[in-house]
C-alpha cells in the first residue's frame, strides 16, 4: 500500500507544479500586454505634444517679403 500513497503524492505534486506554471505563464502574458499597451499611450502623448508645439510655433517670413 505505501506505493499507492506515494504515487498519489507524486501526482498531487505534479498537478500543483502544473498549476503554478500555468499561473506564471498567465502573469507573464498580462505583464507583456501591459508593457505593449503603455508605449502606445506614450506615443499618443508625444504626438499630441508635437502637434501642439507645431501649432504654437510662429511661422517666420523671409526678410525680403
């Protein structure tokens, strides 16, 4: 009978390790998504800043005009 109990313990340990790995994969996936979304927001902010800077910059005319 001890072998049956050992097999059961081994199987439980294997399943727990499998669950932990799945959890780690899910966390990495979420972190990667968040990382990919953050630069998009930064790019949008930079584009807005650039467009407002261009609007505020006065156009200089040539000295001969």
